[in-house]
């Protein structure tokens, strides 16, 4: 029931934002801009975005190190399938699909993988906050971005504290044994088992650096989308747009963040001086670059996994 309510609210938010944009934009100007777009730049953006997925898969491999996860190809496939699932499933269902697949392939507990998912998002948030801090020395941000970043900072700090407490509880449970522990304590210990990398300072630093590189690669993707429309903007401008988009897609919305994604980009770009039509065109193709190739490849990998599972099941039957 809760998931249904969140899904309905998300669709209402997305439809409302899309309708607000539609009423404001000149669609003839948008169509003319899309016709003139340099599609070679968008192809490069799509390739770079696949590289971003690879960086996220590598981060997952590092986070799963203590859980003895599978090799990089399997994690890359699960990451691609999970992102494709998030693009078409409500309430970020792709994250749970990824947990299911990695649990099946790596024989790792779902609780540990769920905690690794949270840790992965925590490093993503920290890298965006680092980027926000660096940009603050060069430029100001729209007020709604500043407020959103403050909220994310508080949530990130609280989440990090919870992760550390879960790890401490897990280690304590290992020392004293968990046979007599209650159900909640056992669940907390299982969640803490996915936080082991927090005990290795060099891995924390390396993972944060990798996350920042991933953010910079995503900004590079936005730059290529800008170039598709002949726009040469200072690098801090697409960086501000990147931060704004990532704040906006936190709110409930339709799958893939449609609506908040485009609205945030248009608000940020128009605040920087671009026309709403140019801003929307960049947002539209940037979203398409993220959506179409990842969804197509993820769906192909998923159906390949289903086919392989059926074949293996038949081979095991007498």
C-alpha cells in the first residue's frame, strides 16, 4: 500500500511538472533546435555514460570486497540491469532487482546487499556535496539548490552515523555470538556486515575519489549534450546543472525521474542565462542519453539471464 501511494504521488508530481513546462515552452523553437542538433556529440555522450555505469560498477565491486562479491563483469551486468529497472519500474525497483541478482550470483545475503546499496548511495551523495563545496568558491547557486543541498548534507551525515553504528553492532555480535540475539539485533547485524569497508580508511578515500570521478564524467556527458546544440559554456555551469538535477530526482516521481529531471535542468540553466527552450533541449537529450542505451542494454542482459536460468534449470532436470 505504501509503495502504491508513493507511486501515485510520483506520477502526479511528474505530470504536474511536465504540464508546467509544456505551458511555458515554445515547441516550434524546441523542434527546430533538435533538428539542428549534432547527433555525433550525443553518440559520444552515450558512450561516456556507459563509462559512468562502469565506474559505478567498480565502486560496487570495492564496496562488496568484504562480502566476497562476484567479478567485475557480473557486477557491471547487475548494475546495468538495475539502472534499466529504475528507468521503467516505480519506487526504484531496479535497486531491488540488482540486489536479487547479486544475491543469486554471489550467494550473499540480501540484507548485506541492501546495506551496500545504501552505502553506494551515501558515497554518491558525498561526492556531489564535495562538488557543491568546490563550486561554491566559484559561483553561487539558486536558493532552492542551496536549501536542498543543506537537507542532503544533514541526511548524509545521519546516514553515515547509522552505517557506522550498524558496523559496530555487527562486530560486537560476531564477538559475543548472535545465537541468543533478538530478531531486530540479527537484522541490524546482517545490515552491518555490508559496511565492512568503512573500517578501511584507504578504501574510503579511494571510493570517494572514484565517486568524484564518476560525477565529473557525468558533467562531461552534459557538456557533450551542450556541444550538440553548439553551446560552449564554462565548466562550472553544467556542474551546477548536474547538482540541481541530482537534488531534484530525490523527490518522488515517475520512473527515471521524468519531470523533476527536466524541470531542475530548465530552472538551473535559465538561472544561468539560457533560454527555456535551449535548456529543455539539453535536458531532454541528456535524459535520453541516460535512458535509451542503458535501458536497451540492461533489458538485453536481463532477458539473457532469464534465458540462461531456464536453460540451466532444464539441464539439471533428470
